[in-house]
C-alpha cells in the first residue's frame, strides 16, 4: 500500500491530478491502521500472550527488528501523503524536465524500497546489502533534481523541494529496512 501511495502521489504530480492526491492522503489512514495492528501483535508476542511462531517469528530479538520495519513502512506512507499534500498546494505548472527528474528519482526510491521488502521476505543478506548501496545512489539524485529546480527557476520550488525530500526519505527508509535485514540474517552467513 505504501509503495502504491508513493507511485500515485508522483502520478498526481505528473498529471496535476488533485483528486488522486487527495486519495493518497486518505489511504495513509489505512496504512496507519495496519501499523497499529502489527504493533499490537508484536506487543502480544513480547508479553507472551501469543507465541512467536504464531506470528511467524523464531526469536524474541526479531520483534524489535520488525517493529522498526513497520515504522519505516508507515513513515514511507506518511511521506507519500506529504508529496500528495504538496501536489495540492501547486498553483503553477511545473517544467516537464523537472517532473521527469523527480519521477526518475521516485522510481529509484520505490525500486530500492521494493527490493528491501523482498530481501526481508527472502531473508537475503546479499540483497539487503545491495539495497543499502543502491539507496545511497538514490539520495545522491536529489542534488541533481534540486539543480534542475533552481536552473529552471521553478515558481513552485519550495513545494518541489519538499517533494524531493520525501522521495529521498523513502530511499533512506529502504536502507533502514535493509540494515535490519542484515542484522536479522547475519548469523546465517557466519561460519
């Protein structure tokens, strides 16, 4: 849901679609509900009310890792909603080159986020390690986007800057998830 929200927020930017932007904002509540549900499950596991294996975990230390992962996913959704809010604030047309660069950065951020989740599901140390490196590349793209915004003297520069910051944060959350996967799977690769 978080990834789809991010994609929809960028589509709303590309198409100046205020209705889609509003839908992204409303969807954030759904992600918040899922987040609270997962937190309740993790708390129950820590308090012994349910067995770890009943929620798919094998050790108590995994609880903290999954708590941090759910926080990153929920924060990604928050940033997708932030992007949508900025789209609603736009009054001037954005230069197509700027939109293209923002879209490229967004695709990269979404890709590393998806790869981080796949590394988590597959408990794949090598893939998680790769995500950390790819996320760094995505964050570097922000400078290029900012230069384009300034070069084009975008009248909506403040909103566009906030949008790129939210995209960068998505890549950083992907890296955070990947680092947790590294911590959860390190024992599998040690002799």
